[in-house]
C-alpha cells in the first residue's frame, strides 16, 4: 500500500474529494490516504492555509492529491500553488487535453499533452525600475532547468507511446534564452530517435492549434508560453470541467484539477468530480497503476456513452453523488 496525502480544499473541494476517494476505493487502488483540511477554514481556525502536519505528510508520502483552494483576498498572500511548486521543486507542469464526446467542441479529435517548465522564465518575478518610466523584467532560462523539463517530456512520450514532441519557442527573436531552450531540445532529442522531434515558433503554434489541433501530440516549452498555451488547449476541448493536471519534480508530485474552488456551487451537490478524478488517474499512472487508471477512465466513458447521468455543468441533472455511484457501478 502506498500512502497518498490528500488536501480536501475549499468550496467544492471536500465534495469532489469524497467522490474521487470513493471511486479510487471501488477500483481497488492500492493506496491509503492521509487527509487534511487545508485552505480558508483551516486559516480561520489556525492561522495557516496549510497546517504543518499536512506539509509533513506530503514530505513523507511524496504524493499529493490536491483539491482546489480559495485564494484569500488581501495583501500578503502568495498563490499557494506558486508556494508548493517552489518549496517542493515541482519543475514540470503537465496538462493533458483530450476531446470527449460529452462536451461538444468544434475539435473532436484533440489529444495533446503540454509540458510547461514551472520554475523559471519570466515567472521568477524579478522586475526593477531603471527609472520611473522604465521597467526591466528578467527572463531566466538555464540549461539545467531546460534539460529537466525536456527530458521529462521525452520520458513521458516514451512511457505513453506518444509519437511526436514539439518544442515551442520564440528563438528567432530571443536568440540566446529561447535559443538555449531550443538547442537543448534537439540535443536531448538525439537520445530518443523513435520520437519525432520538431519545433514551432509560439505565434505560429497558436494559429495552428486553433486551425488544425489534431496535428499535435505533445508540446514542451518555457514557463510563460506554457501557462498560456495550456489554457488554449483546455479551451479547445471545451473548458474546465474535465481538465486534470500534475506538477512533478524529482522527488515530489502533486495532482490537481485545473479548475478552482467554485464557491458559487459549493455545498449544492452539483460539482463535477471528473477533473479531480482524471488527476487521480494521472497519479495512478505515475505510480505504475496503468491498469486501474484505464479501468476508471473506461467506466467514466461508459457512463457518458450509455446513460444521461451527468452533472449540470455537462447539461445533466445528476448530483455529484448520483454521478459518482454511476461510475462505481461500472467498475463493479
Ligand atoms: P473556478 O474554476 O472555481 O470556477 C469557474 C466557474 O466554473 C464557476 O462558475 C464554477 O461553478 C464552475 N466550475 C468550476 N469547477 C467546477 C466543477 N468541478 N463542477 C462544476 N462547475 C465547476 O474559478 P474562480 O471562480 O475564478 O475561482 C474560485 C476560487 O478558486 C478563487 O479563490 C481562486 O483563487 C481559486 N482557484 C484555485 C485554484 C487551485 O487551487 N488550483 C485554481 C483556480 C482558482
Ligand atoms: Mg494560468
């Protein structure tokens, strides 16, 4: 049995976490769970968004299934995700976007996995004023961080039998910084001769993505482009409802839905647990449980194809619990 740290989060977090844990148990995932209240409630009670015990648990298990957390409004709050990424060196942000039959989109055949570098580029947050009217912002690209994210992408491609990896950049203008990223990409590509390696300039990629997305398989890029392009690929498949993600480093890995805590529907029993469930499937695959992940995804697919049991965001009338039970029935 592997131990998994679970942050139950705010808003719809506890509801979708309960649903996902029920499904994981029904699928006999070989895990036990260390569950923690994190976020607003915890902050009001104990003055910290994440209690020390929750950090300790993650440091022990190295695996975190994280529900969305409401970012408190006010000064002095750093984004919790930025904190977690930094503290645990989660250098790769990975978002698979795959079209599905339940969400109508003009792009029914999208299946793209984006690898976004998570630790440097313009996101190091170094900006300074040369004078009152001139600001410099630092774009940091290192060979080391570039190698890590690019190698992670090729390794994933190999493990998941992907055919092509596209490096996204603007090296025609940013000759040194993006140039280093691009050069590193083709160096590492030589170690993976059976995976097609190509590159696209970011602006051209954006046009291609909205015109002919099916030509892309996997994308790898520096932080800023990755932030924007992974939202674009999410939009191609119809938005937030079904989008999972993972943040991985050498030691730690964190799995979460792309959406937030949805306070507008919290407690109404209508939240869609699928994005967090698919994030849990990424966790299963990360820990070598491909078969269980496949079974869960197939169960969801069967519910979509053979019933009209869906949560309201997908046009249905089912509650979170009814939808969860329908998936569990398919697993049995
Ligand atoms: P949101 O993603 O929570 O909600 C946007 C819209 O999508 C809402 O109408 C919501 O009801 C709907 N929605 C989202 N997830 C859904 C689900 N699973 N099922 C059904 N409907 C769903 O974005 P919003 O409202 O901008 O942010 C709310 C809070 O979440 C904020 O405090 C924000 O900072 C936080 N947030 C946290 C994230 C995280 O912890 N990873 C990520 C994004 C936002
Ligand atoms: Mg973003």
